[in-house]
C-alpha cells in the first residue's frame, strides 16, 4: 500500500477574516431596459458561484448553437457597470443603439454592504450616473441630478486601493488603478487565457488603459495587488529605470561618437589618398596621417597666387576719354542748339518782313500791315480803321531791315551747323580709342575674375588642408583618450542587487500565492501534477508539471493554469491577504481540448468554497456552454440560462 505524501499540496477553502459576513464587492442584480419603464432582462446574482449558461447541443438536445446568445455581452455589461468605458465593439454598439435607442442598463452593486446603483444608457453617451440607492427602480425614478458621480471608479479606488493608488508605476495614474485591475479580474474572452498578463484584446475596443499598458507596468500592478512589492523595491525599480535610461543614453552617445570617429577617419584617409593601413603616426616604411596632412598644408600654402591686371588704370583712361567725349558732345549740342535758334529767328524776321505784302499772279500788291487793306485802296478812299495815317516809307525801311536781319541769321546758323559738324568729326575720331579701351577693360576684367577664382581655389585648398590636419590631430587625440566603457555601471549593479533583494522579500507573498495555486491544482487536476509560481528578473511565471514528464504545455493546460492563477488570487482576496476585491469573472474559460470532466471540476471546486460558510465572501461569475455538474444546474447557481434560438432566449430578447 502506497504511503501518503505528507508534503503534497492540499487546498483549504478560503477563510475570510472574523466578522466578515459577505463579499465586500458583488453584483446583486443586473437589469436591461428597453426604455426606463420596460425591462427586457432582469438577472439576480448572489455571493459565491454564479453560472451563466448557454447549453451546447449535447446538453440542450436541440440544434440551437451555443454561441451568439449574449454570454460575452453579459460580461461586458457587468464590466460597464463597474466603470469600463465601452460595453461593446463599435459595430455591436451601433446595432444595439438602432434596436434600443432608449435602452438602459442598470446594476445593483454592493460595496461593503452599501448598495450602489449604476445606470448607463445603451444609446448615445451621456446620462450615466452612480448613486447610493436601495434598488434600480428607485434610482431610475429619481434620475440623474447635478453632482452625481458618472462612474463607480472613485468609490472602488478609495475602498480597495488606498495604498496602491499612491505607488503605481508612472504609466498608471491614480484614476486608472481600478481600470487596470478591473481588466485582470474580468479578462476578455478574446485573450483566450493565453497569459497571466493578457487581459484586454484590441479587438474588443474597450478603450481601457490596460489595453495599451506594457508588460512591466501590468506586472507591477499585479505585484502591488498581491502585496508582493514593498517600498524599498519600488524605489530601487525607479532608480533602475533612471540608471538604465542613463546607461542607454551613454551607449547611444558612445555609438554616435564611434560612428563619428570612423566617418572622420575615413574622410581624412580619402582626402589624403591613402588606405586603411596608414595610421596616425609615422612608421619606418611610411608617413602617418598627421605628417601627410602637414605636408599637404605646406604644399597648399606654397602655391603661387596669380597677379590680377591693373584694372583701375584702364578704367581711369576710359573715364578720361569718356569725359573728353562728353565735352565734345556738349559742344556739339551747343552749336546745334545755336544753329536751330538762329534759324528760327531768321524765319521769324522773314515772316514779319512779308506780313505786309501778298504775291499774286498779276504782281505784288502792298497791303496795310494794320488793317490788311490794299495800300492803293487806302490811298484812294482813306483807312477806316487806323486813326493814324500810314507811313509807307517807314514801312518799307522796316521790311528791308527785317529781311536783312533774316539773311544775317541764316548765315550765322550755317556757321553754327558747320561748327557742329566739325565737333562731330572730332567725336568720331574718339570712337576707335574708346573701343580699344573698352576691349582692354573687358579683357582685364576677365583676367581679374580668373585670378580671383584661382585665388579662392588656393584659399579653399589651404582651408581644406588645415581642416584635414586639425581632424587628423583630433582623431589621434580621441583615439588616445578613448577608454571602453562597460555596458553596466557599479550603481546599476548595486540597484539590481537591491531589486533582487526586494524580489526575495516578495517571494514570501508569492509563496502564499503559490501555495493557494498548488492547492487548487491538486484539487482540480489528477494526482501527480505540481504547480509552481516563480518571480525573477524576467517576470512572474506560472507552470504545471506532471510527475515524470516535466513541464507540459498545451492550449488547454495553459488556459487551465491561468484560471488556477486567478482563483489563487481570489483565494487570497477572500482572506484579505491581497489588495483586491474578492470578485472574479471568467467568460467561457474552457478551451476546446480541455477534458470535460476536468472542466466540470472547476465548478465543483468553487462550489466547495461556498459550501464551507453560510454566506460566501466572494463572487465568481462564469459563463459556459458546457453543462455544469448536475448538482449545480439548479436556479441557485444557474443565474441565467440563454439560447441563440429563438431570439426571445437571447440576452436582449430580440435580434440585434
């Protein structure tokens, strides 16, 4: 007869502290309303085990599918009443809003014996509130008032997490504590119980902080909730983050400096036209980079600069010639103006001389310059206009003088025109000289520009040579000063030693969790299975080993380990050895290849916990398609039974 293993793990039902007469957090009721006056679904819940069952074909005896009845949506509604932002995916929410535009969900949640009613609309956002009330009907009749809380989160944070809220990792704010831990206690069914830290899937569109939180931050939250992370280790973890960041910055800085060094050395060698075998200093066989750079600089500084032509003297002679030509041009304009003026004056005098006479074909007829009447007529009849008698002799003399003056002015104008032509000839004589000077100036300007370009090239060469020499000297100094820096530092190693010490202290709490986990595994699985929970620098690892076979991993066993881990945390929460409410939801935790009898033992295990006391101090809500054990199929444990067909048997009692 085999001797019993005195050290084999055993599961003891959790014992709440003395004086605790019920769960600190539990749902008493969840109701779905078509409108505030019409209830579609009213589900009563209780402390202890609550089963939401949609029988599969093997259990129901009909052809109705076990999926699509609303089990996951039921869990999402519970989570929404506990403060989760979204109760469905966007497409699902749109369909529900279309069918139930005035729909409402409401829940009675007891927190330390006080009833809180949470009301949330199924339609458009807004209108949600959480108040102290005796029933859902009382809260809905009262309605939302100014000053009411929108969600229950602040109440739960103050009640269950006063110590955690002040020491969360930087990624989790005070107001997000319950949001993150709620994700752990109400895992997404879509996560398939794949890992102890797999809580929220992006597919569910919950908008929970846990959905985007890193593994390290989630592990920190779990350890805080399990009281497996003390202040000294938290401080060491903060210092480690800072030191790791500093070390990483130093590593990046060194990598950058090394890359700069390599690029600079390559550029110097390329500029000097040498290969990788040439170092900084001279050897017996060859000159080093510094000597080569010094010689290149000396050669550049000895380069003769081209002498530019004397452009200023050429432009001086050109300016003098232009001034001389300007004098001639001014003189020519003066003569031309004088000739034009005298020609105009001559014309004026000639006009005045001819004003008193008109030529006709019969001969010249004299007219009076005053009245334009023929002189002969004036003499014969007398002038009827002028008061004075015409002095014909004087008029004739005046006409003759004007004609003479006009002739003189014409002669003078001719002389001025001849003078202008003489000056024009002088200007033309200056043309060849001017063209020659302009060509000389253009050639000199071209030569000067070429000299400037050549001088700039020499200066650039000197600058580049000096820069190469400076770079070669700086690189040689950097090589001499470079010292390899280890990837870690003494401070970081000391902090990591403190972290390991903290983890050692935390192993006491982890050991308590492991004992509960081992007891659950022993009660749940066949003999010869041992469970372990390990905490190290890589995280928290949950394992299960069969005797003689070592660690075993299948999808079903992996999911079973996660369920057992959650139940172990629930066990500690019941005994108030963890900073968690003794509340847990599992949505269809059975994987396809998990043995049916093993799965049934899950219900029996939790039922055993509640049998030990008059009122269980926990609430465990589980959805399933697999039939629970017969003794648990009564109304006391099956709190809601649904089916995908007919539509009236679904959660909302209709097609959505």
